[in-house]
C-alpha cells in the first residue's frame, strides 16, 4: 500500500520510541502516508496502524482530530485559513469570503479543476501577522484581497513555491 521509501520513513519514526510506545510514532506515520497517497482513506489508516502494531481505531481517532490530516482527496493547493481569535479579529472571515467568491467554493470544498481546497483551521501560530493562511508548508500573512488575488494567480500559473 505504501512505497519502500515511505515504509522506511515510518520504520525510522518508530525507532525513535521505546517498544511499548509505538503510538508515539503515529502522527508522523500518518503524515508520511498522507504525503504519498494524498489523503488518508480508512484502509490506509488501518494499514498504518497495523504497521505500528496498533488498533485501527487509534489511527482513526488521530486523523479525525487534527486538521492537518485529510480524510478525502483535496486539491493540489490546500488553502488553510486560520480562524482563531487573532486572525478572526483581523479579518479572517473576510479572507474566507474573498477566497470563496474567487474560487466558487465553500469551506471544505474543492474546485472542479482540482486545484484548490478551502479550509478553516485552528491557530497556526502567526498571530502577530494576522490574518494568515497556510498553503503547503508556507505561511502567507497580513492577507488582503489584493495579496490573495496575486497568490491565487501564481498558484493557478503552476507555481508551488510562491513567495
């Protein structure tokens, strides 16, 4: 179900913890699996749990609790808008509205072309530069309608490394 590279990475994560603490490697193992497969199906969660010698329910509990895990396919660019207090007070609701209007989707939805998924997430720890969002492993801060439009255009243009 996973490549040898992913299996080796999960094995490496597992070796970081004592034998009786296999569950400690679960978050990393699920991340590795998701990076390869794009999202965590129930079968993939059960497979990862089995690799670690854990009941499948443990993987399901973790994957359904954290917003960083996707339980269904998402767009190439997952737009994770912070909705916590600092961001909300600085206009994250307007950011979500603007993105929703520009993309023609609501929260939790993916554009028909498969490019974008829009999500609201909990605090991403960039409160001083609110409102902000995460796309891939990059943070975009002090968002305005203009900066959002520029970012969307660059992402539509095929760039994954947008600054």
